[in-house]
């Protein structure tokens, strides 16, 4: 070894950058230590930190290039800081929950600490170049939740390299040379998401570099209870690639071995980048100096011997010893770096607290002034001064205290109209707008590319338009879309060779190639992950979940990651993925096709489209692919063989989202429904017309968004009665629709009869056509529910049926 200059196999290190590395690990450690103190002192609610992983993350950062991606969790502060994506003031701003993107650009205070983001969208919500930045996809706290999307981020590199039509998209890729670095704690590798993803990566051969930080515990549970052979690298040995096979490459390295870590990450990155071989880097002997989080102490479950070992094998201490042993610095130089790190972190923490608290205190001063004025003018002086004093005594400043004080004061002033009272009301209204922006904005796209801004285009038909099966309509529309845009890709079980089980892609793989229309294994979670990653990287993926009931396999990934991505980054990131599935009127316990309630309440942040036929579904795909929000489209399974006319403007006609369609006009009763229920209600309406009952039938078209122009209330104003019909269980989507119309549109005031919900039985449907009839709403159910409402109003003309 040459003094002050280390030459590894793949990278040269100088004294200067060795000491720079030492400086950064010291700063990161001090941030963790001071962060914990702030939580314990009441300045923050919770803290979780990356202490013990600093050295490994330094090595990882050295292998990271601009254009690469990190899909991580809540302990990656050192690598993000090393790549210039995090200042220590921002670190503390996030810890405090500072709801201002200027000071906390990662999540604007919406996520707990150690959740980092590269804002790859500009202020208008449009794409910025990804190849000129180090890309951090917003971190996730649910264990292994960050893993499914990592295979998609890596898979995008494969598509960019293999599809010549994408080579011009240089803002998103340079010939597929980008690596995805995923990080996970060892205990979380027990999750099925991890195993499914590693298998998928081995099959697909994509540049995924998976780092496992192994500190020997999952909170209090030791690795012996977590992993076969007590080693994730040994447990995954069967995935190790061999001559003539696919698979993954596996490396192991110690968390305190500076040179070994650098060499390992350089070799791993070279395999990934050049050859698109997935790699697992198992970082062993990681310590966790402060335990799992601020929720408890690791002294409760670690032995004295283990705690002693962690002190002796702390990566920062071992790095310091290595520097001294090899003569890169003197003890005094390192001591100076240590002291500077302590001072710097304390200053950065103080700066973060200052700007955080001053913003709230400025707001508080406004409130105190208003309360003082009100107290002098009101007969409730003592009560208002008490509210003011309580606000002054709050130790930790929070916006909620200011808002709460005004709301309490207005209760006392409700009988005293005055200019002062009006000022409080005005402050509260203005504050509500500000706090909506702080805490509730950007659930959906607010960009010019929002699907809600897509201009509706009606389907057009030639005079001799052919009458085709529904599956032929959707297939022809997909064909047109794939012809128009090389960014569109589709994948899922049986999607490729046979064109999906209902033939919606029949023949299209042969026409457009396997890279664009791809079969996958039976692995729903990582199918969704593939789609999320592709969408993040500028492509337009359509991923298929074969049947709607299988959506439960994917629900954690959909709700924790996809649905909340745009919201939890306050418009900093998006993933416009379209999930295609089929449901409505399926038969059997595991194929009901109707659990809409569970979806709409889990997936706020996605659009949920429920077309009644395949032409309508095609128009929804056309709209969504012009937009930039994620969406779920539930096609009607029993529509594939029903006849529809073929539109002449395939790929171009667009169905608006959130705009119900009146399928039948009537005067006596409004029935609100969607999907395959439209046909059942239509038949019931025909039968009701023979009983002199006129039904107005409304197809809502999308559950999310729901009737954005409040058109359903106009129908109820005319008919004064309403039924919400749906094949979900009681209290599911039918109750949701009722709430949206009666509560959201104030339609209750126009009703002459109690509103009704017609839904399925409170169990999964029994098998067979009889099971469907007796488990889900049928024509007779609709007829009798409608008749009973009219009977109630006019029993003489409409006597009871039985």
C-alpha cells in the first residue's frame, strides 16, 4: 500500500477523499444522535435513523452515477447526503415535520424522517430530466414496501436498451446503463415482496443491486427466527447464477470493512450496469448504536456481550482505526473532524428549528392579536383571554394550536356579530386554504397533463360499422394505441403469447414484440412493482391483474406506494401506471369480481374506472394514457362476447372521468349504478315501465373521481327518489355512492322517500349461476326495490306485490 493513496481493483482513493468520507460519516452519526435527543425532548414525534450503516452507504454512493435510482427505506441518510440530495438542515426539518417544500423538499413534512425524494417533476408537475441527477424514489416505511417497484425501475433499463424506438428518450435513459440500488434491512427480507422481487429480477435479468443491511435483529427478534440458515445470502443461494442459467450474483461483505465495501460495490455495479445481471450485496455485522428507533431501547433484548461487540465493531470506529493504522491522518486531525461535525450538526439543527418555529410563531402572533382584540370587545373577556394564555403556554409550536384557538374563540362569539368576529372567521377561512395546501393537496395530478383535463372525444361510427365481440373492440383499440406511442408497454400473466385470457391483446405480441407485450409469472405484487418502476421512468405501462379478486395480492404495494406517491411528495414525483383487470358478475367465492368498497377506500390517489362495456373501457384507456395519474380499470368480464359496433376513431375517442352518463331518462325514480349492473338495471327498467314506473338510469362510469360536476342531484330533483345499486357487499360501494350524493351534493333535501341501497349479500357469492342469482342483486331485486318506493308514495295505484 502506498501511504496516503489506496488503489483498489476498481477505484483509486486519495488521502483527501478518505478524510472527506470520514467527515461525512461523522456528520451523519451526529445527526442520528442529535435527532434522537430531539425526539426524546419533545421537538419531534418519532425518529428512525441510519446510524451503523454509514460506511456501507459511503461505498454504495461511490458506485452511484447520475441517472441511477435508489429505492430505499428509512435508514439511507448517509448515501443521500453523499450524493448531494440531503442537507443536514433538511434532515432536521423533516424530523420536525416542516410543511414547507422550500425547507423540506423531500415530502414537505408529510412523511416521518429519513424519507427522501428527488423532485423529478417541475413546478407544473411535468417531467424533468432523470439522466442528469441522482434519483431517489420517495422512501417507504412499510417493511419491504420499497422492493416491488425496484424491479420495475431496473426493468426500465432493459427496455430502454433493447427497444430502439426508445433510444431518443435521453432525458430518461442512456442506452439502459442505469442501475437501481435497492436497500432493505435484513429482517424485512422475510417479507414475500422481497422474495418475489428477487425471483423476478433473476428471471428478467435486470440491473438491480439489492443491498441488505444485516444487524442481526428485526427490532427484538434475532436473525435465527427470521431467515433460513440465519443468512439471507445463504438462503438465496439457489438463485445464484451458474453457467448457462439466469439468476443473481451474491456478494457478502462486512459493514466495517472500508476497502472491502468499496471493492464489492464497484464490482457489483459493473455487473449490473454492463451486463444487466442482478446482484445481492449482503452487508453483514452491521451495528445499530441507538437501537431500532426512538420507540424503545435495544438494551431490553440485546445481551451485554452483544452490546459490547457493537461498540467495538462500530463501522465509524473501525474506519477511524483503519485511517490511523495506515497513516492517512493523525489522531489530532481526526479529533478536529469529529468536533467540527458536532458543531456543524448542532448549527444545522438549530437553523432548522429556527425557520420551522418562526413560521408558526408568526402565525401565532396573528392569532394572539385577534384574540386580544376580541377579548376587549366581548362580554366573554375572561374566556377569550384564557384561550390566549393557553396558546402562549404551548411549548412546541404547532399550526394546530393556532387554528384550534380561533375555533374555540368563535364558539363564544357566536352571539356577538362584530368586525372582530368577522376577522376571526376570515383568518380561519384563509388558514384553511393554507393548511389544505400544506397537508391535503396533490392527491391527484395538478399538472396540465391531468387526465381530468383531457378533452372528451365521442366515439365515431361509419354507417356500415361492423358489429363485433367486445374483446375485438378492446383489442383493436390497443392495437391503435401501440401503433401511436412506443412508450406504451403491457405485461401480465398470459398477456403475451395468447393475448390475455380474454383475447384483448390477441396477436399483438407477434406484431409489436416481447419487449412491449410481455408474459410474466404468477406474481401479482411484483407485476405491479414492474409497472410502477416503468411509469416512474417515463414509460406508459399497462399491467394486468388477471381477475379483480387477485388485486388483494397487490393491495399493500398499491396503497402504500403507488396511490400515495404524488401526495406524499407534494407533487414531486408521479407514476402514471394503468392497472387493467376484469370483474363484475364473476361467479364463485374467489372470483366475485366486485370488492369495490375495499378498493376505493384503499386507493385514494388512483382513478378507479368501472366501464359497462368494452367500447367505454377503450375510451377510458385513451383518456388515461393521455394523462399522468395512475388508474385501475375494471373491465366487465361478461362483456367480452357481447356485440358492440366498432368505432372508426380507435385510439382517439376519450371518455371523461368523473362524469356520469344518463343511459335512460325517467321521471319517477333515479337508479345510480355502474359496470355490469347497468345491463341488469336496464332490464329492470324495461320491466318497471310495463308497471307504469319511469326510471332514470345513471351510469357513474368512474368511482374515483365520482360525479365531479354534481349532476346526479339534478336527476333527484326531478324524480325525488333514488336507489344506489351495486354488486359489492352491503356498506361497500353503494354506501359510498349514497354518501357522495346525499352528503356531498346535499341531495337529501330533494327526496320524498328514504334512499335505498341494493347490494349483494354480506358474503362472497356461491358458485354457479344460481349462486350468482341468490348472492348478488338480480333483475327482480331491482324491480321490487323500485316498486316498493313507488308503493310507499301511492299504495292505491301500486299495491304491495306480496
